[in-house]
């Protein structure tokens, strides 16, 4: 199918069809995983023929790249929105509590698709680059926001990036790993205190 031209739909009906295919891909990748889903299943769920799918996409991976855009919007819009609303003086306890809540919710709501996308980020450069670009954008946006609110913590970008890593790691532990020997409330407190100390301790 690589030889045929993939077209960008112009008419509303075509755009709707393309979007239905992307939505169907999202749902099936999330439910069954990327590797267990094929193009004909996506076509069936979208209510179109397989031929129509290949009119808009070269292959399943093309659909995944578009699904990734929706996923990223769903996941990161609330984060950007939260940081937009912050005013001085910065209340790190509030921000950190909400960041952890948000990260946990995101991982709970998107478990299957999150796993599918992250497992692919190890083998697929485009997927990996998208996650890295997103992390960069978020880190720098938070740093700009903090600076504009008068936060003078040294090595601010490094601290923000590290804090994001800790929040992501805790969310994974809490949502996916469920170790019976870990008291997650206690662990969460440690995570919160660790991150607060990153920003409130000026050494």
C-alpha cells in the first residue's frame, strides 16, 4: 500500500470518516493493545471498508501516530491547565498533591493505551520522539511559569524534570504494580515531601 497516495480529507464527510477510524484505533489499541489489533478490525469498528482505511493511512502504525496526538491532548491538557491557573505565592504542597492526583488518574484511565504507547516508545523512534518533545515542552513551560511567579530555586529545570520522573514512577507503582508489601499512602507522603523539599529548600 505504500505506493498509493494517502490523501488528506477536505470534505466534512471524509474528515468525519478519518476521525472515526482514528477513534476506533484509539479504542481498540486501548482495549486489546497495538499488536493484537489489525486494520480490518479498526475498519469494522469505524463502520468503513478496509479499502477506505488505506485511503487515509498507509498502515496501522500511521493510525497509531494520530491516536498518539489525541492521547497526548487528553493526558496533558489538564496538566497545562492546572499550571496556567497557579498564582503567586506558589503553593508547592497544593501543586504537588494535584500533580500526583492527576498523574494517578491519567494512568488509571489510560492503562492499556499507556502501556501500548510506552512499550512502542522503546522500538519506534517517532513515538519516542513525541514523548520526549512533550516532556521537554512540559518541563520548560512549568519552569517559565515558576520563574514568572518569582520562584528563584537554583537548577530549576533539573528539579522540575526530576519531580516529574518521581511522580510518573509513583503513578506506575501505584496503578500498575500493586506490591502487597508497600503502604502506598506512606509512599505517597514520602514522594510529596521529597518533591516539596526540592523546591522549598534553597541549597
